[in-house]
C-alpha cells in the first residue's frame, strides 16, 4: 500500500532519483561543522515559540489601563503592547516559558552564528568558490542582530524603550538625511505618534524573518552545491568529499542535535529568568533607569558609544555629531570589511585557486592574528557596555573604568596580534603541537646505561587511516541495522563536482 | 622642599574626610535653618513613633554616643575637622546612618559602606534620640507604616524619581567619580522612609517638595515589598543586572552547552593530525 502510494507520487514528481542523490550526500565528520546547525535549530525554536507569542501579543502603542494579576501596575496606564506582554507572562498558560525560551533562543541564535562565522573565518572556508556564501552568511548575521533588537524593543518596557530612544538618536546622527529618516520611521519627533511598535512588530515577525528564511535557503543550497569543506586526513582531497552519508548516519546525528539544542533552550527558559519586564515597568519617555544595557549582540555598539570621546566634526554649514562615529561609522566599516574579506584576503595572497581543504588556523598566522585582534577589539567594546556595572561591583571609580576601556580597546588588539602570530608560527613549526603528551619511560639497561622509551598517546589504541570507499558503489539503504560493509566504520566518499 | 609620602597621604586623607563630611551634610545642610521650620510642619504628616521615651534612654544614648561617635563628631555632636556637626539633623538622620551600618566608621577616612547594624535597635534609637535632644530640627524616626499605601503609584514614582540612579530593579550602580547609588535590597520600611526624607549623601531631597507624605509612603511600600523581594517568576533572577548577565549566561551556558553537545555528537578526527605529521615527515 505504502509502496503503491510512493510509486504514484514518484511517477508524477520523480523524486526518487534526486532523493537518492540527496541521501547519498556525504558530510565530513568534525564537531566544528555542527556549529551552524545550532543556529539553524535555534531558528526553528524561534519560529515555533514566536508563533505562540504572536497569538497573544498586541502590537499597539495605544494606551490601556492595566487591571491584572501583577499588583504594582494595577490602574497604571501603559501601551497595549506592554500589557499584553505582562498578560503573556502572568496569565497565559505556558506564556512565560515561551517568552523566555524565545529570548534565550535569540541569544543562542546570534551567538552560534558568531561562533560559526569564527570557525569559517579561521579555517579559511570562505575562499573560492565560497565567497558568495560568506557574503550571504554575513548578511544573515546582520539580519539576526537587527531582528534581535526589534524583538527586544516591541514589549515597550522601560529598558527597551531606552534602547529605542538611543536608536532614534543614532538614526538622527546620520549626516544630512538623519533627522528625516528618524522622523519617517517614528512618525514624528521621538517618541513619535505611537506607530513605532506596530512598525517594529511587522518587521520583526514577517519581513526580516522572511528575508532570513530566503537567505538561509540560499546559504544551505550553496552548501549542498559546493559540498562541505573538509580537514586533511582520511583520504580527503580537493576533488572528493569524505565522511558519513546523509542517510542514515548524518540524519540521526543531526536530529539528535536538534533535540539537544532545543533541550538547552527549554532548560534555560524554564529555570533562568530573562528580560523580566514586570520588574522594569512600562516605557514612559520621561522616565529613565540607570544601568540599562542592550542584549549582548548589541553590547559592542553600546560600549563604543560609551568609550567614544566627545568629539564632533564641524563642517561648514553642517555638524557631524559625536554619535555618528561609534554608532554608524564603526558598524558600517565593520560589516563592510567583514563582507569584503574574501576579496581583501585574495588581493593580498594573490590566491585565486579553489579550496575545499580547510586551513588549520596555525598554518595561516596572519589571518588568524588579524581575526583574533579584531575579535579582541569587539570583546573589549562589549566589556565597555558594562562600565557602570563593573565600577559598582569592583568599587572602582566609574571614570577610571571608562578611561581604562579607552586605553584597552587600543592596547589589547595591539598585544593580541603579535602574540597570536607568534603562537601560530611556533605551533606550525613544532611537531605534535597541540596533541596529547606522550610520556617517556626511563629504563636502565643491563649495561648500566639509560634509555627513554616513549609510551603511546592513547594506550592500547592504534588509529588506522581508513581509505574511504565510493558511496555509489555500496547500497546504503540496507546499512541501518545491518553490519557495516567491509568494516569501514562508515567512511565514504563522493567526487566533488559542482559544475 | 620634598614632601614625604606620609605627608601627602595625610593631606589626601584630610581632603577625603572633608569631602565626605560635606557630602554627608548634603545640599540641605546649608539651607537647613530656613527649611527646618518647614520640615517640622511636614514631620507631623509622616507618621512617627507615638511615644518617645525620655529621660533614662537619653542617658544610655549619650554614653553610646560618647563611646562610639564623639571621637569624630565631637562631644555634644558639634562636629570636628573629621566629621560634620549633627546638631539639628534630627533623629531620623542618625537612625538611618547607624542602622544601615554606615556609621560608626572603622577608619575615619574610609567610605561609608553598608554593613550590619553594630547596635541593638534600642541602642540605635537611644543614640538617635540623644542627638535629636541636643538641638531641635530634622525629622523624628518614622514608623515605616505603609498600610493603605499604593504599590502601583509607588512603582510609577519609583520609575520616575529613583530608577535614574538606583536602577529600576533597585540593585544600585556606580555614579561618576567614587560615588555610587547603593542597592535598595534588604532595607526595612523605616530606613527607606528615612532615606527619602533626610536625603543622605548625594541623594537629592524629595521630601518635602517633590513628593507628598502619601507619595513617600507609596514609594516605601513599593520598594520594601517589590524591590526588596522581587517577583522572579521566571526562575533564577541573576541579581537584577539585566542583559549583561543574561548575555553571559546565553553565551557561556547556552551556546557553550550546545558546543559541548556538538563535540559529543560530531567527531574530532585524529587522522587529520596523523596525516599532517606523516606529510611533514615525508617532506623532511
């Protein structure tokens, strides 16, 4: 019956041939190739929890009076958006869990994108033919950050309202067009005519996710087309792909990984409080709380605003305000250089060949050192977004902390670059660097002399380099539940041909 | 002439002490005599202890004051080069500074910081009443009674007047220079009321003026009930430090756990290393 149904569909859609092709796809084995999947699965969690939240959230800046469970707001006037978020937290069954899962998942989403990018950067996976996919990936990261900020903003609480106020000023600081842009987006001078919440909402739940979804398709499509990059070893060459087949090995691994990622999100959502808007209260434009920070992925921008000295540029007839440099120019340069990196590097190395075998970071000391220094710079800026919290906890003057960060964001990258460079060159010239230590046993011989006998790194374990077998030469459909063919432990290869 | 480091340190210490003295007096001190009468009128509206014990307690208070406070504030609380005069400051001021553990200072030049009350409640009240008996003025110790106060109005007033320094969750934060707005956790209603009406240190004066007596009670109700005992309905509260703490958890616990799982599920290929070494040996 199932067989006949399948045949009926296959005769009309012709899926079995391309499906067979897809199931025979080979995924190279390395744990770092699964980082992107954390982002993918967080995105799925975000969509699922987001749909739930949309059922209850009211995207409106209209004033309503609260008469709900949480006593400190009883009788207070607030926006419908804030009220519905309160109700989601206190009155909707499972609502608070969904809110917290959504927020934690957003943090993990952007975090894993960044870690994934670092993996791709430091192993040189962005080189030809993958420059376009790097470009798409960077765009995805920017969109993830933007959508995170939009989602953080729409509950209309005191903390996020302050964030929107800062965003308004950043927009205003753009030379010549800034004030027009800000007025256009907010429907008037801040706080506008109440339309910012519905506008952010539709961007957050429809437009930006749709673009993310489309680009994600392109991102994965290109991945399938180019086939995955791989590290040396196990018979991996530039012209083949060595690893585990899509079905059954990779499918089982990745499904398990989906559940594990979701489990982390559920546990965090259930046990660790995030964005308790009821402790912040509704946003009132003339109220402001101290110690307000954005979510971590915007933290470097906040930090840049804090460490920027109060310089302005006075042009004839126009003044470029201080905010412009850290909040518009810096991200502008950051993202443009990031997107153009494959071409920038190729221009320096004059290397236009295709690369499917990954670099080890230590073998590319300049790239690794540049990456580490830039990362250190943004990490210092991230730290600078908490100047007040640090000053308070360390009982140090706030002014001293701020000054330290001004110095650190220049000094730290300058130290990190040469140190990383040196570590890389030393490691790439040292045999066995980074491997497990092999202890020597000193033995005294019968003639009274001493000799050192090296032990095995993994006692009793001898790894043999396996020769991968062509996946097309074996019938994988019967692999599940049956002994592996010829005892190869599932190391297969397919030719790498994407043209 | 070269000055020795000890001289410089001493001069610095005196400067700091002077600075502390001035900040302890607060802005209100200079205009005190003008507003004292005004305050006395308002003091009746903030509910205070109904019966103030008189004679025997004052004797205990004086003894305690002479033993613990007079070395800086002077015999008779008239102040010295180390510490300001307490005359006319009222019992509420003294009660707040002593019960919060700010006073007495272990070292006269040290910054006051929160700690356990060094005296029993009765002893603290005795000291406060003794100082208040020396010269009229200021406020009596408030009862901290908030029956009938509105936490909702209090939340709104807190958001408007207090969150700017103490943060909206009341966890406190560093201000410019060495100053900081202390945490509001673990305060009883009497201490909160005293802080609002006596404006310690750099804190602005909210009463009388910005807030009415009823509004002070509303704020006290909100702070003592909800800032002191935040409703962490979502789980572990992370100290009310907001997105910075959340970011660290998200990155190190969230992404970190997922990475560990990736390490578990994915493979760490040893061959990559052996192949590399084999290649190097072949070249050598």
